[in-house]
């Protein structure tokens, strides 16, 4: 499968090994490390190992890790992944945007496009995501994309030696279609 997803401002496509240094640069951030399960400091080897396993995952349809490229700057600004649970016909969404690019709507734009891919190309029944409860920006992104909060898992993640609550969000295909058409109607 040749995979390239586009929006007005973004392109999302598989990584290549030459992207390792840019991922190291973006991921080597203490603010990201405290809300994601990323090592800190984030070394080049971490990026190279992560990118090396991706082609097989994509080929098997297990996971779709994609770089997010800002078209205007032609530069990687983050990553987005859809992990597929074939037994239950659902996908787990994960994403992060480099600190310098926060607050520009890039995450929302990328999330909207990958959930469209999940429902329309992969024919998933559900896409779900989790966010550290104190990461309000990620929760806002998910709600803007039509996700509904399904619950909170208390002290579910150990990040930087601190237990964190995790909020879980879900979006069913049937709800996405009605949400999408409602949004389209409001835009028309």
C-alpha cells in the first residue's frame, strides 16, 4: 500500500531512516517526555530503532506510523500512528507534535485525516485514543475530532517516576459519519 495522506497544510507518510535526526531533535524535549512514554534524553538510536521496525508493521497492516510534514516549511513537525487491532476491528490513535508547533491546529488537522483513513480505507468500526489527564490540549484535539470521553483510568501510567491518570476517548464509525456530515453541513 502506497500511503500518503494529505490535508490543506500537512502531508502524512511513512518515515525513512533519514528522518531519524529530525525525530531526535523534536522528541528530545522534557515537556514531551512528561506527557508521553518517551525516553529522555531522546537519542538518535531511539529514533533509528523505532523507524527500522515500521515498514514491516505497515506491510502487515498492524500499525501505520506516519511523519507529519508541514507543507509550507517542508519539515517534519510530529508523528501520528494508528495501531490496528484486527480481532476487534478497531484502531488505537497516538500522536505528538514538536513543542515549537503547538497551538497551531496541526494535531487536530492530522487526527481528522487519519481517522478518515481508519474508517474509510481500513474500514475500522472504532478508533480510540488515550491522553494523560493533565494533558488538556490533547483532550481538546480529540473532542474537536468527534471523540467522546469514555472514562478515566486512575494512576494508569508511570511517567517520570509519577503515576498519572489517563483519559480514554472513543469514536465509532457510525458516530463519525454523522459527526462528519454535521460538520460538512455547517461549513457549507
